[in-house]
């Protein structure tokens, strides 16, 4: 089946990293270049929850009222209280030693260990053919803020998800065109790597899990539902715009929110923002991290 998305909201610069918060009944979305974390309800209402001094990218819930946020260009992880009128970021960790260019998406385990995508090169210059890529690692940030390399067995790590059992970290590698699966040990370290889904010709980005164990993953002009093993079960046609990430949420967990922009080129979108949010109703509810679901 190929589905068509419905427009929910527009006027974003470059939206990314959606997460569902069941208690608040809203999605949290980052508008990267504007440095904003925005709460968006399913009727399209929005409010800025956190304004950073520079770019933001990934987020993860520390608890229902506290959010971890990656300051992308500053290569830092900070903590923000969602209930504060004008939240002030509290430093958690610096990732300068592992991230040559920036940091991107992230996820946090139930035990409090955060995994953060590092970026070792200018991705936009790479996609324009100006430079070559260099491998980037996934950083591990312990509960006390200690930073180490979680794994170097990735090329360009992007979206991440952890299932309800908490024993496997899934990582979308955009340049390897693969969703990798790593054993996630009880102490928050990673074990062996396998391939959850090989996706030749795709560029997997932000993703989420559903209750049937399948992954929804953004891949530019479409969003795919993929089974363990790589079979494509469902798809959303994004037309000319480019999907950057997706997340399941809503009262029953079956609304797929998709972040998208017509271009990744900042020289184009800065003056002509095309960032939009879309929704699609699907059959299986969301499950696992990085979102907060009812009963989780």
C-alpha cells in the first residue's frame, strides 16, 4: 500500500526529531536552524518550549518533565525543564573530542544512558559534491555525564530507536543505506551488530518502532514501514518534498507524524522556508523509545 500524507502545519525552517509525549498529548519537534524545540498538537497548534542560542537537533525524555537536547553545532548535550516559562539549559556533557563537526540525533535508555550521533564532516557540503565523507561514531553519555565511544561500527548514524524489551538499539545509517541493530546490554554498553534492514538506494533518516516490531523510517521522497529482515510492508509517498524523520503518536498511537522540507540546502531554505509537518493514519501503534506512550 502507498499512502498519501495530510498537511498538519507549515512555516518551519528545517523540522526534525519528532517525539510523542502521551501525558502532554503533543509531539515535540525541533526546528534545527532556528534553535527551537516546539510542541505541536494534532490540531496543528504549536508553542516554543525551548529556544537555544544556536542549532538544536535530537531530543530525549529524561522524565515526563525534563528533556535532553543536543546543541548541534556547539557539540553539547543539555537538560531543559519543560514546565519552565523560559527554560535555561543545564550542561550535561561536551562531545567536542568525538564530534569533529557537530552532533545530531540522540536517544536515552530507560536506565539513563544516552546515545548521541556525532558528525565528522559537513554533510551538506558532502551532498553537494564539495567534500568526501569520513566515518562518524555514536557517542555514549553515562548518567554522570562521562562521554565515551559507544560504537565505531557505523558510517553516518542518524535516527535511533529502542524496543519495549530494551535489549536492542536500532540505528539508521544514512550512508550505508542500512538499519543496524546492536545488542544493548543491561549496563548501557553495546554488543554485536547485525543488519535489521538493508535498504539499497535509500537514505534512511529519522525513524520509530511500532507495536508489531516494524520500523517506520524517513527516506527523502517516501517514508517506509520495514520489517526485521528488510521487507518493505508499507510506504508513504512524500511527492516532491523530502521527509527527514517520523514518529508514531496520538491518543491511540496510530498517527504517524512526518517532518519534511523541500530542500536541505541552507542557501535556499533560509530565505524560503519549506519545512512542514504531515500526518498519516496507520494500522499499528507506536512502541518503545524515544517517545513516551501510554502505559510504557
